[in-house]
């Protein structure tokens, strides 16, 4: 009596296809089982991937991976699937799988289509059909992406998941959830006084008790751009809790990794760059014996390149701190006064000239020089483009002035009294919200200046 063919049944359905007749997992299982029984195959197992696209990488198809492991153990002679697109739509993964099957004398068969993987012509036909299926999937993906991009552009919700904490879905749009909005606003207000998520979590738990959001929800307040009213390229996706500038500042601070000796926090960690090699200066503590027998501890900074200290240049923290406390507010005042003066006199320095408008002006001048346009047309178009260019400059100046003004507000009122009460880690967060880099003179290694964020 001939040995019965050991058959494995593989079934797959993607999420969007589960409701279609003939594609559901039970329908595929039933059809394949009946085919195996009619041909006297011995079914040794069922392998299923539910809600997984065949276009995705094999690593996401657990049913397929289990099937291949059994193939490698020589448990299977043949694999049954309903159609080629249930098996693969990805040429690369199909070829990888085919190598495994051939190495273990296993082949596959579709019951609704006629494919033969045992011949060169059959393999050619299969690869052609896979290419067609793959291209079709790519086009479908592009259409879906276009639809989702359009929905985002008009502020519609694109995810089937629940709205993030502090929002709810109404008429397919995100609106603030009044049951949580006051807590979120309180969380942001507290954070911008200390720049610490951990402190904010503790504050909310103490104030709101069981009504306080979880630590994960609070953490997402500073990582999810939805809270700034943004989604992808739509900057007016929903009503924001904070400005985009505040969100970017908070994200930059939370993402900043500061590692110092003995886990000690230093006020200017990752803000000072070595003028020789570009490495960050790192903080350290130095003990010094006093004449009266006591001991003094100084906080200093040096280049983080431990193999080359560049002549042993050190900066004392309290000297650098005093420099920043005096010079940063003064520099902000000077920058804002200068911008206001230039705006008032119309002599704003050219910074980032709007390239497109300028290119049009250059082209207009060239056409006029070559005599291809009339003087009347030239004058009319030149006036229009010059007006656009000037308005663009005014808008750029206004945005720059507002950015500096936001930084200046950090130094309003009794800011120095509040600042003096912060510990080193919170002082570090404060300076990171204002300063991008502190510069040192490469010759004298003294403080040369700083850049605002």
C-alpha cells in the first residue's frame, strides 16, 4: 500500500478581507479539508495567519513560520492553499520559502488555481503572478495612504483606536475631553515650572489621587504631537493643549540623555562643546583642602575625551552660571530691541530670502533685458513680486521676534528667585529650554558666547 501524502493546510486572511465570502478562515479551512479528503491526503495540521497581509514580511506571519519549522523537521510532504495570493504576494519571501521547501522535498498546491512549482516554466509563471500581485498591493497601499493623508489634512480621525488621553472623538474629529482637560492643563503648567516629567507625575498623583492619569499617559503628553494640535503635516489637526514650540522644547529636553560621573547632575551637561574636538564637556567634582583643615568641593567641566584633555582646560560651574545669568537676559533684550528697530525702519537684515519669489524676480529681469517683455508688463510684475518679497520678510521677522519674546518670558518677574530654588537637574532643563550650545574660544578656552535654541 503506497504511503499517504502528509498534507499541511495553510490559511490566511488580511483584516480588510475577513468579511468577504470565500475568504474567511472557516471557509478556506472547509474547502481545503474537503479537497484533502477527496484526494486521500493525510492532514497533519492546520496553520493560520489571521489579520496579516501576505505583502508583509514573513516575520509577522507566525502561522507560516511554524509551518516552515515543521517542514524543516520533514513532517510535511505537501502544503495546500486555496489561491496563490493566500500563500504569498511578496517575491522575496516566496523565494526564501521555496528554497526551504525544495531542500526538504516538500511542494505546495493551490486548489482553485493551477500552479506547478516543480518546473522552470511553472516557477516563471509563479514569479510573474507574484509580481502582478505585489504591484497591485503597492497601488492599493498608495491609494489608502492618499485617502488617509487627505483625512488628516481636513482634521478627520484616521485611526480605529480610541482617542489619546484628554481627547474624544465627535463627528469623526478629535475634541478635548472636558473630564480630563483641566488635569492635562495643570500637568503642563507644573512641568514648565520644573521641566521634570517625574516631578509632574508625582504632583498629579498627590493632587488628584485615583483620578490622576497613569505614568504612561503623562509621559505621552510630552511625546505625542497630537497635544500640540499636529498630526503628520497637518498643523491644525485638533485643538491643542500646548503650542508646537512648547511641545518641541519639552520633547528635546526629555530626549536629552545626560550621563555624569556617579550619576551626579550638572547644570550645563551636554551644553558645552569642546572647541578642539567637538566632544561634550562633562562635569566632575574636585575636592580641595582648606587652610583651616576643612574641605571645599568645586564643580567643574572638562572635555569628555578622556584620552585627550586638550591641555587640561577646566571651567568652574559657578563662574559659568553667573556668566549665563547676567549675559543671557541682556543678549535677549538686545536682540529684541534690534529686531524691533529694524522692523520699524524697514531695514531688517536679509536672513533667509524666499527663494521662489527671488527666482521669479531674477527671471523677470532676464526677460526684460532680452527685450521679451514690455516695460509696462515688467513694472507691473516687478511691483507685485517685490510686494510679496517684502511681506514675506515682514512675516519672517515677526516669527523670529515672537520666538525671542517667548524666550525672554522665561526671565520675567522673580525668575532668579525661582531659579535659585531649583536643583542641578532642573537648572539643566531650564538652560536646555533656552540655550542650544555654549561656545568656548579655542585659543583662550574662555567663554566666547552661546546660541539660543
